[in-house]
């Protein structure tokens, strides 16, 4: 069975055919999907999907690009939702220095607040990092995020960064980019890190793996990520599917 640890089935791209998308995932032996909410609208939709489908769980948090829009009421709401039995993580949260909608200082403040909340509710965190690695690692260290651990979502960093993250109890999750021909760094990191810290994801509808690059991504395509990791590590597809699923179940506290 396969576990897609990061999907956005709450995106508008799935409004018309989410039922069919989920059926295709099941047909490819995807057993669990974490749908990630990152603002009021996407969190609400993620929660609806958890009620409709046994295989779907939710992560709730606030995206760094929109950090400037987050209020204390939003943070309180996320805290309330954290008590829901199918909410398994806080996030995605982090820093994004590529887009400039939210000033860096506000992003960092919102990031710290969410780490503190996750520690309070005892849930792991899902990290979004774009062009902000040094500050992300520094804040995780300063806030003692190792207490809850979590996921470095769509990891594209160096082996040195990977080692720092693993020391803080963070799993490294790989998606479509690891299948791209020119993705030298992710491939090298996958080869080197232990399977105990590996997860797989789609980040659908984005970052579609080869051979469907350029089209809408969906959870059924997570198998291509697992196949690539198996090839890179000299393991069978079944070994990678089982270990990454076991890792995800352990992190999220899911027992079935």
C-alpha cells in the first residue's frame, strides 16, 4: 500500500472529479492520503473530505505566503481543529522567500506561533520551505521543534541540510521532482539517507512526476515516486511502499 503524505485534493482543480481521482488512487493501492489545508478555504475543504472518505486525513495550518493575512482568530481555529481525530499534523507552515506577499519578519512570526501551537497540541508539523533553508532550520532549532518532529515537505535541500533535519526528528518527503531527469540533488539525497526517514508525496495538483510532467498531478501518481526511490536505493517497489507507509503511519499516529 502507498501513503501520499501531502496532497491538495481541496484545490479548485479537483472540484469537478474528486470522486474519480480518489477511486483511481485506490486502484493504484494508495491506502492513505493527507490533505493539507493552508488557509480558511482549503482547511474547511480538507475537513469536509476527511468526513467523506475513510482514507483521507487532514493537516491544518497557515501558508507562509499568506502569513500577512493570518489573525489570532485563525490560530485559535486551527487549535480547535487540532482536537479532531482525523487531524494528524499542523501545517503546512514555514518560510517562502520566493514570493514577496508577506514580509519575512511576519512569515517568521507566524511560523514560530504555529510551531508553538503544534507543541501545545502535540502534533507533528509539515514544513514548506522555498529559498529560505537557513532561516527555516534556525527557527526549527530555536523553537525546539524536535519535540514534535514532522516532515520537510517536497525536500530539495542538500545532504547537509537533510542531516540537520533528521537530527530534529524530521522526515524528508519526496515527490514528483525526484523523477525529473535533471534532479541531481534530490536523487543524491535519496540515495544517501536512511529509509527510516523517507516519505513520499504528490503535492497534487502540482509537481507531477515523469511521465506525466506538465499535467495535473493526483494521488495515484505517487507510485512513480516510489518506483524512482526504489531504483535509486536498489530496493523493490514493495519494500519502498511498505517502509514509507509504515513511516507515515508512525509519524501521524495512524493505526490502520
